[in-house]
């Protein structure tokens, strides 16, 4: 069991298990990768990089999607 | 083309050409928002009733606590509707650019409804920040449909900046006041080459009809449908109103005059 790390996720500090890639983080949150856009430390992360990029302690992660709006 | 012998709204729509925006083509000149509906089922039924092909959506954080099903893609298929992401809620050019980039990364299209608000009370646009954001986003290849004030000079500058459509307001967002300055709307339409879509302020069917009678290319609305007592009925009404206003514009109205002119012959009357 890897150690816990703290990340800033959608504006809230959260403790998550270390060793996550972005893809496995999304899976742990039950989010379909095609349904969200990931911003990692203020940079958009392209979908084809979700497997390769690991989540690090202190990361600022924004997970956004489309909602109703005018 | 006279359309003799045909009836119904589809036949009426066929008397008009398509709406072309940034290389995309639409039969309907009505663009609708997806916000503020009582529930998702009513939203979907209302949008289908409106006949709109392009729908606006907002970019927001995923609610990780899952209090409700906000994901619009669970309810509206991108195969059925053309998604126009907006930058609603942004008060600076920097924020609007950030939201536009996030929207494009969702992978549907290059279009964005650029909206930079300048004032919380009126939700009137910050036209300077809108123009600044438009120049940067245009350079990045975005197809920008810019929400703006009913100001000709700003509209011309947004066109020069590379926007694929300019969208002056009829009146403030969510106000339902209708077109407060039809002359300015007509002047913007007369002077621009890109499509002019009136965005915001339409309250009811007559407002939509009057808007289209000014000669603009389309109308975008949200609250007028979502906040109606019966959104599905109102959406049917708006669909007809937009087509009616458009055809009335194309048909060319009679001159208005403040004297009566009889419609029946003055000759052949009995002694």
C-alpha cells in the first residue's frame, strides 16, 4: 500500500493514495476519461497523456466538464 | 420562390437558406441554452421542440460529491446537437481564454461562445476584455461567436479580430425585455459580413419574431424557454416565431403609414 499524498482537487485539499496516474485517479473517482477535461497545475493535460503522467503530492488538479448553460 | 401550395413549418423553413457559421451549416436559426431547466428531462424535450441544432453549454468543475447529475453529455448527445461551449461567468480576458481552451480540449469542435462579463448587476459585457480575448483565441484557431453589447464599433472590431459570428444582446441576459434598440441591431447587421446572432434578452415569442424581423441571421436564448411555465410549449412557440420573423424579413413588409387605405375596391358600389 503506497503512502497517502495530498493534492488540491477541484479547489479542495484531498488525501489520495500515492502512485496514481491521471488515468487511475479518474477511474478511482468513477469518471470516464472522455467525459472530463483535466487541468494539471494550470496546464491542460491532453487525453493521450493520462496514462503517462503521475499524480504528485501538491499537484493542483481541476476536473471540468460540460454542464447546462446559456 | 413563392412556396405556393406548401404549408407547415418545415415547408416554411425551406423558403429560407441555411445559416452558415464558421463553416458549419444549420437549418434552424434558433440557438438555445441548456441552463436553468427544472430537470434534465424537460430540458431535452424543450430543446427538441425548439428545433435548435446548436446548443450552448458551460464549462464547470465536476461535482466530485455527485449531488446531482450535472453532466450535460449524459442527456444531450453530441451526435444529435452541435455543442457551443461558452465562457459564461468569466470576468477577465484571461479567465475566458482559460475556459475556452478547456472547452476545446473536450474534443468536440473549435467553436466557443466568448463572453466576458463586466458588471454583476446588469451582466453587460466587458467589450474591451472581450476584444482582447477574441484576438488571442482567434490566433489559436478558435471559431469565436462573441457575445457583445449592441454597439456597432465593438461589433466591427470583433469581426476584424476574426470572430466567425458577432452576437449583440437584445437586452440584458435573463431580463426578457426583448429588443430594446432595434435600430442598433439593424445597423450592426447592415455593416457586418459575418453572421449576426442576437443573444440574450428575448422573453417571449413576439420578441423572437421582432428580433428576426430586423434581418439578423439568428437568435440565441435560454431563460425564455427554461423559465417559461411550460418550456416545451414555449419552445414550439419560439421555433415558429423565429421562422415567422425570418420569413417576414425576407418577404419585405409593406410600408407603414398613419392613414387608412381601403382593401376593397372603391368602384362597383350600389347606388
